[in-house]
């Protein structure tokens, strides 16, 4: 086992700190901690990490330039690619869904090992599987500004059998962004789709304002998978109405992804303003409240 790459921090709870991966895995069975399943999830994550290293050229290539995936393509690579292709944005690479996909596969491994409650949190990209009857809702904390890292809102998920993943993107996140959202949290049927969609919606949160400074992606990260594209470097004091314009643009993109069935909703924050976008077909699947 890879004890040097993960550790059991308490019964049923495993922590991974390996390369770019910082993840917690929680597994339970019949209400009790299930360490064996959490360890199985960690082993699967490390296996996925090794698979992705072999396919690095593929996952760093924009989906608009890809050939058909061969049958031997690992599940992780295929899932990432398929999630990103749903966006229909040709300059995206499969890496836009890497964190969420890894969370999904960790949860699958824990469930296969017998867990009836499994949750993987990969730096805020979260996946879960909860057997019916265990609880009535799932509540997580939301941050309205990734740079601050402070939990400002609560997200109550009332249908965690339909919604099984969420992801957050925006300024200050682990990846570069082309927009000015301080945080965008997306809810979907799995974390892979949520991850890709959060990136796309955060990118869409943009407006023309002299306070926004952009540069080529490689100027901020020489190893970026999106060289040549403009990304946001900093945001100063915006003109009146600019935040609302960017928020509206992001909400519009979220609405498109809801309409095509990729996501169930999004919570978007831009410069202190918030907008919740959600599907109207299934009633209220989640609620957002500001913390006191």
C-alpha cells in the first residue's frame, strides 16, 4: 500500500497529499466508520494519477483537436474528455474536469468496497454516494471568494441522489480563469461534469472594464494547458454595473448548461453580488443561505 502517499487520519477518514492531489476520503457502512473502503478509494486515486501521467499529451490537448479515443483508454481519461466535450468549447482540454473526475472514481471505489456512505473532497471538487434513508439532506459550506477561503454561505442539497457532485471555480482557484467571478459552485449528477461546467461558467463571467487586467495564460503558468489564451491576472475597482454584467453573462452560460442537461444549477459570485441559477423542472433541489 502507498502509506507514504496517504494517511488514515481517523477511522473511516483518509487524507491524500501527493503531487497536485490534496484530498480527503470518508467512508461509512451501517452508520460506522469503514476505513478499508476509504483506503480503497485512496488506492484508486493514486492509480488514476498514474494513468493520467501516461496520457498527459492527450489530456493537455484541446478537445477540438482530438481523434476518437481508442477502446483501451482508461476510464478516467475517457470520463474527463466526455465531460469537457459536453461544453462544446473546442479550446477546453480534458484537464478542466480532472479534479472532479478523480473524486467520482474515488467514490466508485469506496462503494465497490462496500461503503453505503462515501464522500471524496478533492480541493473543493466533491463527489458522494449516500444510500437511501441515511439522511434527509446534505449540507456543505460555500465560499463567495476563493481568495479569502472563508465560508460565507451554506448549501443545502435536498436531492443528493440526483445531485452527486459539485465543483467550484473562479479567481484564485487552482486553475486559471478567463472571467472575473470570485467563485462559481456548480451542482451536477457527478463531480466530473460539475468541474468542467464550473470552469466554463467562471470563464463566462466577464465584461469590458478597464479595471480588469488580462494576459496570456503562459505568463502566469509556463506549463499551462491553454497557452495563447487570455486569462484574468487581476481585477481592480469595477465601474458601476460591471459586476452585474459579468454575473448576468455567467448566469446565461449556466442556463445553457442546465437546458442541455449537463448540470442542475450554479451559485455565482462576482464582486460581492450573487446569483443562483437552477433547473425549474424538478422543483427546488438545493437551497443557499448566507451565514450569520
